[in-house]
């Protein structure tokens, strides 16, 4: 380990499991340290931010980075991949397939905005994951076993969770969010998300630390509560569709657990998935 300065910004949520929560986009990156190597989980929103993360990892530990895991396709979790050259980049098999379209959409949005990070995002040469799996993947960091699993679709098609069994830690990506409500985007699967969270809850014990993609670490009870709200969204969509409520009226007719303005894509995607 490094000096006290090396720990700046890092929170050790369990034995040698460090989380850095960044102000920009309130996104978190996680570092899991084994006896001979390190796993980095998510790489932030641009090459510049990825380079900053890589430097902070080097300050935290002298051990080499064994691999990088991308929890899903979204830019704020993988545009920094290029800051880890020569390191295996692991993700669900859908991520490299979906990434070109997502990259084009994100860069088009930044082209049209005067965001302070606009130039950094637009200049990023996105490096896709080069190691893809469909269901499970395992890593050994030196007497520390790591499990990566795709439990189902939800926030995106390719959400994965990363489990550190000996520390009782699970990094859940954006399947779980603490600092805001779950994000139902145009690539979400609202009718399946609840089942995926149910599968996630089965991996959690009373003392498990769950690291969300955005926000502070949570526990099993938080995940179960958020699952109920996600299931509520899906069930209301199902009922509205079955009752013949037109799509353009459905959002106004529901009694949603989250703000209506955040559920436009959820309702549209739900109707489409039910068809």
C-alpha cells in the first residue's frame, strides 16, 4: 500500500476493496486488491478521467492491474478504458456489440452541448472490451477469487455484477443506484429488471456491502426495497397495456414510485417489450 495521501478519495468498504466516488456524474470506480494483482471496476467517462483513475490506482498500490471490468455499456463506466493499455477489458458479450451505437449517440449529444467535459469526451478514442462472456467469469488476484456474473437484463442488456466472496462485497453497477432513482433509459429492460434484482438479492447476505454505480454503498435491504419499486413500474406498465391505455396516455395514468419525467423511456420500452 502507499502513503496516507494515496488513500485520498478512496473509501475502503471492506478488506482491500476501495471505492472512489467522483463528483462528475457522481460515478464510482472500484479497486479490488489481491496478493499479487488488482482488478479495476469501471473506468469513468473519458480518456482524461481514465488516466486520472489509473494514476490514483498506481498511488494506491504498486501491484499490477490484472484486469478491468466494465459493468455495462454506458460511457461513464468505460470511456476511460484506453488508460489501461495491455490490460484485459472484461464485459458481457453484448457490450462490444452495443458500444458503437452508444458511442455515436453520446458523442452526438456532447457535440450539441457546452459541457465542461465536452472536449475530453469528444477526443476520447473509445477502447471496447476485448474479453467477453455470456454468463459467468472468474479471476484470481492472488489468493483472492473474483466472480463476474450476468444475472439478466435491466438497466441495459449487458449489466454484470462483480462479487468478492471473501470480503462479502458485490459491485452492482447501475442495476442499483443510491444517489438517484434507477435510470430507465432508451436501452433499458423495465419488464425484466425486477427479476434481475431478485437474482442479485440471492447473492446477498445480511452483511454484504453492495457498491452501486452511483452513490454510497448500500445493503441487501436497500436492494430489496429498490427491487419492489422497479417491479411496481413493470406491473403498472403491464396493467396499463392490458387495459388498452394508449402509450401516449400511460405515463399520466400511472401512480409511479419515481418521478414521471424519469419514466418516459421505461413506459415506451415496456410497451414495446410486451408487444
